[in-house]
C-alpha cells in the first residue's frame, strides 16, 4: 500500500512539533533528553535515566529504568532514543511501510496510563494471552509481563525500528517475566495473512492508536480478527477524543460488529490528576481535555 499524502503530511507535522519542542530544551540533561519521557504527562510509572552518554558512539540511545509502583514488582530497563536523534531515515522507513513514526518521536501520555491501569488489575491478565498493538517501545506490554502473571504477552508494532528496540528490551528484562512468555513482532493492521494469530488472544491493549483516521478501519478489523471469538475476550484502548477522531473509530467498531463501553473516570489517581490539570497547572501548560486526557474504550465480541 502506498502512503497517503495525508498520513505523510501528519508525520511531518509531528516531526516539526517534536523539533520545535526540542529546541527549547537542548540544554536540559538526563531524563529530559529521552524522547519517551515528556515533561508533560501523568507520570504514573516513575523512571530515571541510568545510562546516557552524549559524547559516546551510543549517544543516540539511553537506558531508562522504570519502577513499577507495586510492592515486589521488578524494575524494567528500556533502551530508548534520546530526543535529539530523529533523522530523515526514520521517516523514509515510515513512508516505505505506510506507518507512523510516533513510537520513536515522543512519549504519549496514554501509554503511561495504560501501563498503570494494567498493573493495577492483574486478575484481568492472569493466565491470559495478551497482545499490545502499536506498542512503541512496549512499556505497557512489559509491565503486563512483569506484574500480572499473564501466560503470554506479544508486543507488536508496524515499525521495524521500534520492533528491534522492543526485542532488545525483552532480552534485557527476561529475568523479570517469571513464567510469562514474551515476544516482539512486526504487525501491520492491514496484514492479510494472520492465520496463526486469528481468534487467539484473550486481551488486546493499545494506547493512542486512533490518532490517524485513515487507519481506523484497519485497526477495527485487526481487533476483531485477533480477539477470541468463541469465549470471552476484550480489547482495552486508551485514547483522547481529539475532535471527532475517537468517535469515528468507535463507529468503525460498531460497523464491524464489535461492542464497546466508553469510560471517562476509570482510575481515581488519574482522574484527580486530570481535574488538577483542567484548572491550570504549570507541570502541563496548555493541558486540553480533548487532546490530552485518554478515555478507556473496552471492546468485546460479546454483549
């Protein structure tokens, strides 16, 4: 499939916004250099840079330690891009595969919310087969693998660069997963050959995957294909409304024969933070509910 002009245009807009933000913080060190950790966010999974060497040959990357805020949970170490290392090759790959590059460019607050929600509800995942779609570096998938006793976690993304990072991060944290099988895979939502994955997952998770409207139909379709059809299964998506984008995706969900429940207040900690930000807070300037606050969409194959 050839990339559409609208998706290419949006990718360049995202890059431009990331570069503009970057120019204001070039002098800041440590965590603020890491593209996956924005100063704006809900900050539910504490993290700190443990290895970042701006002058070395590995200056494109940093290792970030995430501390899952649950007693007894292991720390997770993720190798990630630093915020001044996006290059044109990243976007050439995006256009070649007709995928977005957002997983490498910046951290989206919905990912943090998804990871926190999953670790707080281990019974929802225990013994289950789980797949994360559009994972980026896979923080949520890794948290599920480390903190919920899922039987299997597949962390997927359509960007081969992102998948390579995820594979490295799975290997680095292999001792944290207990008996849970964890793997990364390249998965495009419009793939026609998914026979080995069809109707095999108990739970699908995703964060901020409804951004591009041209991918809504594909995302709805792959969700239905991956969910188990003859026994209870669910998809848990976290996404802001972003104008009519989320509503249009939910229409695709209905059209394909799936059911959904939309929840605004799903976690007391996140809701309290949201209420504080709505009233104005210097920690997140220009916070906007429509574009920043992720709603929970629970999608099922059954009534």
